[in-house]
C-alpha cells in the first residue's frame, strides 16, 4: 500500500492542463465515468503536458486534438494539486487550469481522446452543474468557475 492507503501503481506526478471554455453563461464540459466507483463526472477539456512543452501550448494542442477547434483569449486561472483514485488506481497530478473562448461555434457535442475513444460534451451553466450533482474534476474546479 502506498501513501494515504492508496496502492500506487504509477508512482509519479503528472502535469496536466484543463480549459474552462465559456459561452453565453455556460461551460463546455466532458462527461466521464469511473467504472470502479460507478460514478459519472464532469471535466473540462485537456490532457497531459508533454516533456519540454509549455502548459499554454499543451492546452491549445489538447483542445484542438479533442474537438478540432482553436481557442482564443487564453488566461491561466489557477494551478491545482489533485490527488485522486480513478478505476481503482491512485493518481497525483499538477493541473494548470485555463479559461478561454472558442474561435468558432462548436457544431457537435462529441470529443475524441488521443487513443480514439469518443466522449460526450455538454454546455452547462453553474446552476445546471449543481442540479446534475455529478462531481466536477479536478476537485476545487467548481469553486473557481467564473460567475456570469
């Protein structure tokens, strides 16, 4: 067993990026599912920072890869340390959370991971997120959602 009671499968800290994309009072969030916990959740677009890549370049690349759109008016909101368990495996990451706008309207609500797995996207207001009552990851992200 590892620290905090988690079995550490991959004992390293990963650097991640996430982007809060806002449009008309709603945020673009991806749906996720943890089969071990039988839990649906929401998460902004994003992914891993490659070695030698700056976080700003990584979030631009990740959004482009996942939904085929470029982003504009990018600004760093916060950096979050996230210790979690997903599908029974412990994880630890440092997450750069950005806010941005899309450069063009999003015509579909599907995204694609780098491994080809598709996922659903939803435009949700703060109130709709609260009513849905699914967790929003990384933890602490919901509290930083800009008002309006």
